[in-house]
C-alpha cells in the first residue's frame, strides 16, 4: 500500500510523517525505514526506526531510486514500512510526473508486503486523479 501526505513546501508534512512513524513503531512487529534528504530529523525519530540519508548515495533519477528501495527491501526480510520524507527530492522527481513511480511502488508493496508512506510537496489538486485516493493527509 502507498499512502501520501501532500501539501506545498512548509505546510507541516514532515511533522505529520514523524508523528505517524513514531506512533506506528509501537504497533507493528516488523522493521521501519525512514528515507530523508538529510539526518536533520534523526533525534525526532524513535531509535527503532532506521534513518537513511539518501543524499549520501548517488541517485540521479527515479529508476535508480526504485532500485535503491528494492535493495533496502532485499536486505531486510522483516521490513514492514518505509517512510519517504521529501519524496520528490529523494526520488529525483522534482518537476516531473510522479504517477509511474508511485505505481511501481504500489507493485513493489504488493510483492514484498511493505507499506510506503510518502511526503509529497504538491497540493492535492496537482496530483493525477488516480493518486488522490492514496492521500491520507492534505495540508
């Protein structure tokens, strides 16, 4: 399953994402990974959540990002959830169509039983119609 937290930059998406991950860590039995563009939020995350600073890796396009995500999944068979803060930036999708990438994440989610929660710097109105049903928070 893919879920989206959407809103323009500076609206508070990261706070919602951090609150969600810190609440979920108490309720699930598997592992959680949090991908971000820096380690800025390291101390706001529960210590059971693995933070990965994507900027340390040379990811130049969305295909490389999807390969990176699959690599993480392949190394952790207990992985249950992945959180993507600043999704457009870390997935190299700024000023690009996100539909194909989100659809691939949906397929990966079904195959490996990993839920993805994405923070996306777009208004809900800017999303493709088929993605609007995935929105859990719109700011």
